[in-house]
C-alpha cells in the first residue's frame, strides 16, 4: 500500500473513496498512505445517496471487486475483516460520520476532513430532507450540476452550513452558455468551491482547457480544491501533481488557503 513521498507540494486531496462506497481502501488505508506521502489535508468523500445508505448497498451489491471487506463492531476503533459481498451493508450516514470522526480525532497528520459526494437531485425537496446529516459533514462535493440547475443549486446551498463544492465539473458540457465571469461571481457569492480533479481521464476538460475561468476565479477570490477521485490504487491518492502545477502556473495559491484554515493548519 506504499505510495511515493513527494516533497514541495500543497499536500491536499479532498476527493477519496473508501469501502464505504465504491473504493478499495479502508479508511485506515487512506490515512496510512496519505501519511507516508506527507499529505497535509485529506477528505474522505464517499458516495452518498440522498437516503441513509451508501452507494454499494444499492448499486453494487453484485460486485465482488474487493479482496477484503471491513465490518465495524460496536466500537469504531475495532475492526473485523470478513470475506463477504455485503460491503458495509446498511451502513448509515450517521455510522459513517461516527467512524471517520473517531479516526480524525486520532490523526495528527494528515488532518482528516469528513466529506461526502452527492449527485444533485432532480427534486430539490429530496435534498432538503437530508440537510441534517449534510450539515454534520466537514464538506460536501456535488456532481452533475448543470447550468440549468445552478439557481436551484445555489438556493439549496444557502441552507448548508458546511463548505460546498462542485466535483469534476466538465465545463465543456455543464456550463456551455454561461458567461464565465458571471458564473464565477455566482459561485463566489454563494461560497461554492471548484475542484481541480486530477484523475487522468478528466484533467484536460475539467480544468486545463478552462484557464480563463480559473484566471477570473483567481482575481475574484473563487475557492478551489485539489482532489484525485481515488478509488483503488494507492498511487491515485497522491496523484496530485497536475493540479498542483496548475495552481502554481496560474498563481492560485491564495484560492487554496481556505482548506488549511478549515483543517486548522497554520
């Protein structure tokens, strides 16, 4: 599970999946790999339905893709490993938060943020019904937000207390007709951050090709994050160089500073 240590980096990865959803890592694996690579701030952001259960319980019950599965006992500090297809079966949002907060309390480095990744629903009432657990997260990533939904999304965001971001946004399809400056201003006013997603297949259309958007965002104070969308390979947890290089190239360092403040890192 070792990952190569990379020096002179921002050390931020706010998009990692575990066995709670469709990842191959236990939360402890993620912490160990991140620590060995000298990451400073990480967020576990497992897929959450707008219900009490995680994605594997509903979408992937037939998958047998993980060699070992983790089942929690009554104490979040104790682990038992079983060969089973029932990955974290019926793990509630509350249990997920409880387990990660226990691990967060015991980790000096990296700083751990308890997050989630949610698809923005067609019915906003579904989202409003889940605000209690969303507001117990340290941050939440939303995917699949389109320009036709932006006003509705911003209205919903106003009810969320934790930081809210857009994950792996494909500007070539999501915000085709919007004026870039107008879009940036709306996101800044609503305090919504944008992720630089460093997954190999996504980086070109998700930020490299939209320099103008991020240049405007730099000048207007748009918050950004870096996340690798790691699922199965230890190297993916630390595959952040493209995002970090982009930040340096465009001078976006100040747009990342909110993450260190959130994690209480000087």
